[in-house]
């Protein structure tokens, strides 16, 4: 039997709240109706998904698995609706997401040579936007930084870049040509949940300053509240008079990838993948990382 997406949305609401009453309020339906829909879904799947007793609601093993799989499935259905709406307008448009410090101009140029009639929009995304925005169709292709939850996605490595330490301008190590990870032992951290910015260690939740994004990171570091780490592209796109960037060669490099939802099978997306990979290869041949980051005319010259 086909999986009913409406029932699946109801199940996710209950699984998130672990409370039928609160889930029913969120869905704006009566609780008895919600209970009947969950029982119907269990009958469809032939297994118990939730247990209820005096202690509350709990997920069975089957329910936990369904909750894991439900996110990408519901997001994919939402993305289909978005794409159908765009197609109904008769327009061709590609939305490309990118993380801070990643330039998409070289790939957009190559793609535009082949598809001059397609409008390519770009949108800055943060670490916690990467997978959700791809899965629900808000972006068609994403330049992402690892790690990323790859469930429901196709992720292809594109290039790597070194990491730098982000230090207050008056720091004892600021201005050096390079430093080691050991040089930074014991330093307080400006951190956030994006593990790509903290390649050395994860602080205690109550330690340091929790931030979201490069701009907040730079402000806290400049104020002397700790150090942080960023990919080298930060030195090209982000400057701050009270911050110093110092290479840390012994840290693992940052991995930049292209990602797309597995349900997204558009020829335009495939062509953009090809353009992005070609642009990265040209830059590697030039041996000039900054040329790639700044999106200079080198790609056009080699095209």
C-alpha cells in the first residue's frame, strides 16, 4: 500500500511532541481524529509505531526508523510542489546555495554559456540550513561544507582548502606566518554547532561563546572572548581590523562539496554540477586558490 503523506505528517507531529494533545493542537485537528489516523498508519504499515501508557508516549523501534526516514520524504514532497509551481509560471530558474567564503561565479559563468535562458539565483546558507534547504526545494544545488547529514542527498567532493586560526589582533600568536594546533592548547573558543569550524576539540556547552555564522564569530574574537577556526577563504572574503588570520597547517583541510537532493533529477542540475566541477579543475590547474575564490576572469579565459 502507498504511504499516505498526510498520515505521515501527523505521525511526525506526535513523534516530535510525544504527546497526542499537543500534536493535535499544532495540527489544528481534534485529538480523536489524530489518534485514528495514527492507528490507520500503523495498519497500513503492519506494525506498531507508538506506545501509550500512564507514563506518556514512546516510539517503538519501527517508529524511530519511520521518524528518521520521514524528514527527507516529506521535504521531497514539498520540493515537488515548489518545482511544479515554478514550472507552471513558464520560467526556468536555478537556485544555488553557498556557504560563507565560497564563490559560485566561475561555475555560474560556465553554466550560463550553455544555458543563457536560465536565471541562476544564489543564496547564502548556514551550516544548519544545508540539508533542509536542499531537501525541501528552497535551493536546487548547494555548495556545502562537510560534515553534512547526507540522508536523501547526493554529495560530491569538489575541492579542499586549508584552515586558519582566527585570533584577536593583539593575541600573542597574531602575525605569525603559521602556527600548530599545539600552540593553541588551552585557548578559550568562540564556537557553534558547525563542527567544520572547530576541527580540534568541542568545548563544554557552558564554555566559550556560542555563535552562528562568520560575522558573529569575528565580532566575538575581536572582542577577545576566544579564538576560532575558519576555512582559508575567510581571509579573502572577510576582513576585520581587530582580527588576525594565521594558517594552521597540521589541521585537516576543510572539504567543500556539491550537494543535491536525490529526488532532484533535472538536466539543469546535472549541467550545473558539470560546470562547477570544470571550474574547480581549471582553478586547480592554475594553482591559484584566490583566483577561484574571487571569481576572476581566469575561468572565462580557459573556457
